[in-house]
C-alpha cells in the first residue's frame, strides 16, 4: 500500500497514467558533470508512472483539473496582468463573446422556468409523420436533450460540414474583425497594427446537440501591446464584433457530385457582452467569472464516450465516417475503406480531398480545431506555465536537500524567466503500457482524485467566504 500511495502521489492521482521503464541523467551544460541519475527500478512500484495529461474531465478528472488551472492562469493574466504581462492591461476594453452554430432542425431543449420543450399543437406534424411537439420539462441529465425531434428532418450532413469548417470560420472571423476595426478607425487594413492591437483567448464548448460554441475574451490594446491605451472604447469594439460575426462566411465544397455547395456562417444567437469599459467593469459579468467559465469549458468533452454513446451523438459519429467514405468513393485504391482509421493511408489524390480526414475526427463529432487557443500577445503561454512549474519543483527539491527555506523573493521572475536551461536531461525510456496494473489500484486512484477535488473546492470556498 505505501508503494501504491507513493506512485499515486507522483502521478498526481491520474486515472490512466503512462507506464515507462528506463533511466535518465541530468547533465550540467557548463561543466559536463552528471548532476543526478533517475531510474524507474528505484520507484516504489518499479515503474515510472507519468500523468496522461488529458484535458477532458470525463477521461481523467485529475489531469483535466490541472489543465483547467493552467487555462485559468492563462486567461487571468490577460485580464489583470502578471507573469510578464503589464498590470496596466486591466484598464483596456474587454468583451465576452459567444458565437454559436446555426440551427439545422428542431431539437429537444431545456427552457427557463417551467416552460415545456416545444409547446405546439398536437396537430403539428413533419413531412415524415412525426409530431413536432414536446411538452416535457427536460432535466440537464435527460438523454433526449439535444436529440432532433425528427432525425430525418434534421440536416445532419450540413451540421457535420459546418462543424468540420468551424475552425476556419473562427479564423475568418478574426480577420473580418480586424478589417472592421480598421474601418471604424478610418485606417487601411495594414495600418491597424500601428494604432491598435486585437488580442483574444478562445475556448470551444460542445452543446447538447453535438455542435460547438465558441466563447472568447476579446481585448483591445494600443499599438505597443498589452497595457498601452486602446484607441477605442468597448462600445465601438462591441459594434465591430457584432458586425464581423454577422458578415463572416465560409464556402464549403460539395462532398461529391450528388452534393451541393454550402455557404456557412455563425448562428443568429451571437452574444457580445461588455466585461470592462476602460477602467469600468461591466454591470452583468466580472472578469473573474469569465476566466472561470472559460477554464471550465476547456475541460468539457464532446460527450461521445464510446462506452456510453447518446443515440443522437452516435448518429453524428456514424455520419462522420460515412461522409468521409462518401467523399473518397470511387478511388481505385479503395481509400474509402480506410477513411475511418485513426491514421488512414490515402493515395495522393484522396489526401488532397477536403473531407479526407473527416472519419478520423468522428470521435470529436467532426470538430478538428483546438479547444483552447489565444492570440500570440494576449498573455503567457501554457508552455511557459508548465516550464515554471518544473522550475518550482526543482527549486523546492533543491531547498529540501540543502535543508534551507525556499527563497520567495522575486520567485515569479525566476520561474517565468526566458533564460536558457543550464541542465540537460538525457534519458532512455520504453513504453510499458497505460493505466494502473490492477483494478483495485485504479479504484484507489479514482477515490484519491475525488478527495483531491473535494479538498480543492473546499479551499476555493474558504477563499471566497473568508478572504485574507
């Protein structure tokens, strides 16, 4: 039991750790001296257990909580400064933007209050003879939420094509927004960077129907970057965002000769809320709330758990594979038979088909974008945060070995410095497998992760109710 407890602690209570066998040596680059040697056989269970690092809470609660913390810090530093971002950034205009997918047919939904799902007359029928009425008050865990009222009426093909092009729609939105800001300021597009800079942090969240929302913090800086005075206020930025979201489009090529070309755009339910108007905070939402929202969204999965697929999400995954095979149909090398593979081997012609890899992304319901992205100068990077964590662990270990307290003066500057590493780690490792070797070990890991989450919530509540 002590060996398992030690392995759990080193793996941060990960549910699906990666098991490695081997050794590594730390070499001082200045002297060439071997500073330390690490061997897996010296570990409590004879193996090195590394956290899986999965961001999805449904897969690994422990690793997803760490990812959410990093995402919160990434977003928070862009709101208030710190970790190399000037504190004056908290005086710049800030918006909370939500861009949604369009409707592809009526679905079961949760409505505010006691209103039923679709309160229509019982005579309302679709062309396929199904009622377009639902008088139920759905709960959040109802498996019908998000499912189409009529699967035949629902335009599943267009929904998947939209999801496939959603990252491109976002990219074009950022371009259109910068062009609209140039118009608002009376500038040419290429001159905008000399007067203002647009920065953002964005996460994607799956809706119950299986399509993504984009939630973003959009900040306006001056020409010198974060902290420099913005040339416009939040109201003008809000108008520019609304105009760009309504105007941006993306043309989707047909799947095959039987398909049609589609003009894709965002849904009508675009929400643009002012978080901060210069130095004045918005009335409805605070910057801290937004950072918490985005960090929470970043760990959500598609809901397409292979072991517990909801029927309407399983239908989307099947359509993704079928549409990929349809796009590659007729290939003399039978590429359509490999369209659903994780790493399909395709011929030269099929590799250039825009829908060739759609089957590969079926588990994500056709969404191939990053769930958490930001503009280059919004704030610190996830890589810098992880490097700082490694440096802190190294400093803490060194302080324990020397039996001296850790010097916290200018600690943040030391952790976030861009100095080159003075130590090189040379290792030879072999993959031994994934997960805990016995079911009982996994159960203990789940229990330990649950207790850690409860303790983290308790500490958060204590900070809220008893601030220092």
